[in-house]
C-alpha cells in the first residue's frame, strides 16, 4: 500500500456492542423453567462451545503494555472460585478456580446491553483475564463447573457496578483472546514497524501491511482446529500463518501495544463466521468500522484475513469495503 498522503473520505458506523467471542457459546437462558436440574443444591445449565472463526475468503518505540493485575482490593470468592474486579474501571476482571481441576470451567459475563459473553476458564487455579466490552454499567458474572457433558453447575455468582475510566479501556489491554505482554514478539515487531512514525494512519498502515503481506492462511489448521481454540499471537507470528481469528488477534495485539484502541470483532461476513478489527482514530473522530479511503488506493474495512488471502484483488477489496457484508456479533 502506498504511503498515506491524503484522507479522501471516511465512513464511520457505530456498532451495537454485543457479546461473546470465537471460543464462546451461544446465548444461554440460565433460568429456563423447563426441565430444571440440580446438583448439590445448585441449578444446572447447559453450555456448549460455539464455532471458531476460520474463513479464508469471502463467500461465493516499545510501549509498556498495560498488564492486567489481580490487586485483591475488590473480590468475590468462595471455596470453588474467585472473581477479582479490583480494576474493573480499566475494562477487565480476573477470574480463577480455587483449586486445579480436570473439569471444564466456564465464565459467563452479562453486561448492561443484556448480551451474555461466555468464555472458557483455565483449570490450573491461575487467573484468566476477561474484558468488560459492554462499557460502564451493571454486570453479572458467573463461574460454572462441568458436571457431565454440557451440564454445568454454578460455582459462584457476582454482581458488579462498573464505571470505566474511558470507553477505550477494554480495547487497550491484553485479555484471554488477545493475549500479549511487554516481552511478546508481536510487541517488539510492532514497535519496529512504527519506528519514526508519528501519525495514526502511518502506524496502522505499517502494521496492517505487515500482517497481510506476511501471514498466510493455514487451511490445514482450519480443518482441524478444536472448539474453544485461543490464538497464541507469538506462535502465529513465528510460523507466519494461521486462521482468521489468528490474523485479527495478531493485528489487535500489535495495535494495542502501540496505544491504539482496537476491537477484535467476531461475526459474519456474508454467511461465514469470521473475525476482523475496528480501530479508533481521534483524527477521524471515532471508531473506524467500515470504509477508509486513501489517495491513490482504497483502503477498505480492516479485514487482514481477506486482504491477505485475496491478495488485495479488486473483487475481494470491494467485498471488504461494503459494510453490508459484515454483521458484528461479539467484541473484545
């Protein structure tokens, strides 16, 4: 892509903030009155993982990473699990099980929009990080332990009142799906790519071009990836290939490490389950969701997978640029 000279036009579409992620399950009704079962006095609910976004093509200066911490000043816990919301104002909570277990664990977060986000929880009694993608407001958080198959029992519930420091807080820090730290290879590479660049578009362009020119789509991985898959951004960078979830996670981690608010978006491109990104630009006046057009060459919706696998062909780029083809479902 040619060096950005002049911004011709910009179309911004504000997304309705909704939930879940690539390893998340569909919405669940925790209180379905039909066929309620109980285990050890707790009501059972059915939980199952959803699809992993795989699609390869459309259908027919180093910053100090803002590392999440479990400070322990605001905690809900019992003998089964712990929810640390000490830093909820920074757009995240941290959750862990009380003791290592072989059972599957889930976390369900319901924010002010009413959408339920479902995540897996690590089983080694170490903290996992979860974003509060719904902004300020009231959240309910539940931890659930597998009893059998898709039947889960409640380990702990908590209700949180969240006031974010700013709207960008959830989209500047690492979390379970965009997992990086100060020593990550993706952070070092991003810093190298933006060296000497001071403007927003120059930084984003450098990282975007690197991702679409360096990473290739891994068809074998797409055919074998398990449900509940989570990207390892440094591993993806090392092998220079991955699925669409990987492309989006790598670019999100790189941009966030350079203090550029970035949303990893999961949803549908046509009828294909897919992942892409949105970025925030103070110069543009908001979140850039749909069309960015530069002098000399159009730069469409930032969809690193389609742009890479389509080799920026005219048909693919037209598809990327048409926001009607994209339906955002989940943000993190």
